[in-house]
C-alpha cells in the first residue's frame, strides 16, 4: 500500500517488526536499571520504545499517505528520544547491557529515515 510490495497490514512492514523487537530489548534492558529509575529513565525509555511501532501502526492504518508520513515522523522523533536516553544510560549505568538495543535502534532509525524520505518524494 505505502511501500513497494503487497502489504495487508502494518504488521507486514519490516520497520514495524524491527521496532517491536526494539521495544522488547528496551524492556529487557530497563529491568536491569535500579529501582530508583522506575519513574525516571525506565518509564521514559519504555514509553519512547513503545511509541515507535505504535506510531508506525497508527499512521499506516489511517489509510492516507500524508498521515502515514506524519506518523513516521513522530516515530522517528521517538527514536531520537530513545537514543538520547540510551546514551544517558550507557554513561550512568555502564554495567547494563545495551548493545543489542543500540544496534536495533540504529537499524530502525535508518529504516524510518529512508521510508520518510521515500514518502516525501511522492
């Protein structure tokens, strides 16, 4: 519909699938943070991580290319927010494993940026 290929649902989008994996990785990483961060970094990181696939899904199901592009932009903004929070965690809590989440986030950001660019040219 909005990408090349025959997609029946947002669930068919690779970027959505990878962003959902990212959210799971963030949940795993935040379980390792101290309890004192429960209402700080943990909450913020989980919210930002969930926002990425949620906005991709909502934009796709709006069934409007302009709105899809707008929601991809919101997802991309949430990915920047999450990237900032991960950088802070890496500095403040270096013993927590962030490698998989950082790599997945980088992959998702590249995919989102590419998809946004593709839809700007339509």
